[in-house]
């Protein structure tokens, strides 16, 4: 693909676009009664810097599973509304519509080449946040694995194509044929209900994000994610979990301490252009 006639997006422009997307999503989420939280390095940035970590260049949001599923369908049903805001939903990596694990909301005015395809370039990452009951760690791990399987089945029904490779793809291909006989929409709704039942909020339980490995041993307490508080992020006001201190301490230790200079790097992998 040839982007010779497109102007390269500068680092400052990229951050400005990200903050613009964040403001649009915050407003849209408020209108649709969708709960969200800043997460990971974005959460550290909000608490420690009231904006981006100086050497960082991305934004990550966690949506409780019920809000996450609602947002998937809103993105599908209200494409024109999002388009008017110069936004669109984009699958993650090479997985076609593998939305039930994570996806991107990207600015349609931007473009890059990824995996041989032309895609909207500047994006915010959206991840589901699942609540688990108060169970021993080993049982939580088993539940986590079960959730990942149901994620795959939801994505299978939603996309209508089998993901993966080798034996895994063959298995999901057979399942896809069976689900088509029963109706993909019906089966998608069936698996969504399973997800929502398994991940219903329990303030005495724990939470797990989709990026956590199945071998994870420490799960943040759910009560810390019950409520959101609004804090400054650059020139916007956005949502973080109420007990952000305990959460960040569990994830990162002394999160207020700056890392060594050789560990301060961005997530920039691709050149991004204005369309």
C-alpha cells in the first residue's frame, strides 16, 4: 500500500487524537449508561501524571462484561452514529471479529498498514472485565479458562467464521456448522447469557481482565471496581476504579515510582498517517 501522499501523524497529534476519542467515548458511554474504567498504564498515567505517562502513547479501557457486550452490539447497530464521530470498531490483530476478548475503537480519519491490510490507525483498546465469585484461586483459574472458551464460542457465532489454525480451527469449524443449523444469532445470545451469568458482579468476589493469563494467582477484589471516580486525564475528566490504589499496587507494586530510564518506551510499532 502506498501512503506517499498521506501526511505522517506526529506523536503529539496521535496523543491529541487519542484524547479526542476518549472524550467522545466518555460522552457516549454516559448517554448509554455504560460503565468503564481506565486500566493498566493508562490508569497509572491518570493517577500519577493526570494524563499520559510521558513516554506512553496508548489508552486502555476496561468495561464490565455486561457493558462490554452491550457496547459490541451498539457498535454493530449504531455504525452510522459512530461514523459521524469519526469512529469505528476494529478487530484486534488478524482475528476477524474476535470481539468478545478485546477490540479497538479507531479514528477513521487515520490510516496505517497492519497485517497487509489498510486499517484506521489511531485507536483505544477495549477489554472486558469479568467478576468471579469468592472461590479458591485454583477454582478461579478453572472458571477463567471456561470464560475464555465461551468467549471463543461467542466470537465464532458473531463472526460466522472459524478462528485459529490446525486442530483448533477444525474443531471450531465443526461447531460452526452445528451452530448454523441452530441459528448463529440464537447461539450467540445463548453464550452471552452464559457469560453474563458466570460473571455477574459480586462485591465479595474478585475480578479478572481478559489480558490476565489463565495461570494468574492474584485477582483484585471486586469491591474496588464497584464504583467509578472521575479524575483529570489531559484536558478531559474520565473514570477510574474507586480503589485504584489497591488495584495498582497489586498490579505494579510502587506505581508512583518512575521506572528506570531504559524501561521507558512507547508502544509505537507502525507508521500512522492522515487519510
